[in-house]
C-alpha cells in the first residue's frame, strides 16, 4: 500500500516595507521635515545647561534665562544637547519656567536665522564648549635656534654653581 501525502508549502509574501537596512534609516527624513515657526506664547531658545531628568536651562531670544522641561511626547524620542536651538512654550502663570515643544537641527537653525526668525544678536554654535582653541598655550613649529640651547645651559650651570658654602658633608664619609 502506497500512501502519498502531499504537503503544501506557502512561501512568505513579499516584504514591501524593506528589511533591516530600511528600518535602520527610518528616522532619517530630517531634511524633509517642515520647520515649525513660533506662534503667540512661544519663543526660540538655546540650551545652556542640561540638568538631567528632562530639565534644562535655556536662554530665550527675549534675553531671559528660564528653566525648561521637555514635554512628554518628546521624552525618549528626541535628544536635546547643550547649545541646541529649541522652541519653547512660555507658561502664563510662571514666567521663569517653560516647556520644550520642538528641537531644531543645525541646518534648520541656520535656515531660521536666514529667514530673520531669530535675531542677529542671538548666537548659534559659535560658543561650543568642545571647540575651545584659546587655552593660553602657543606652539612654535619652527626649528629651534642654537641660542635657545645656550640660554638653557647657562641657566642650569648657574643653578649648580658652588657658592663656596661648606655643607659639612664629606664625600669620602659616604
């Protein structure tokens, strides 16, 4: 008795959304993102200090320093760094506290400055704490002169010149 069983294999359907590489670059559509301009009760600000727990110190375009809190929809989705431009919503009942409602990348900040949305007095990216070039140390890349070596030798010789003082130490006793 021969029993022939037939198995039907279903091939998986075509993955229309893409694979692993497609999903990796899913959030890369930053250039296509439209700029969110400020409205009434909102202000552009620059982050001056990150305190932790989604709290920041910001300097607004109106010149006031405020404590800013990251809104709930941005938590764990967008990261805010020191020196970054953000859009804040100023609270009506607390003038020294505001809420961060949007963040701008460097290219968007330059576009806002070009469109005169941000005043010219508001500096962006010029005072980066990691690009400090003025630390008081200057390097001379030229070849050393022989006169520099002579000055060093003279200073060393002056330091070890015997002033004629007897220290009471005899080398033979040692």
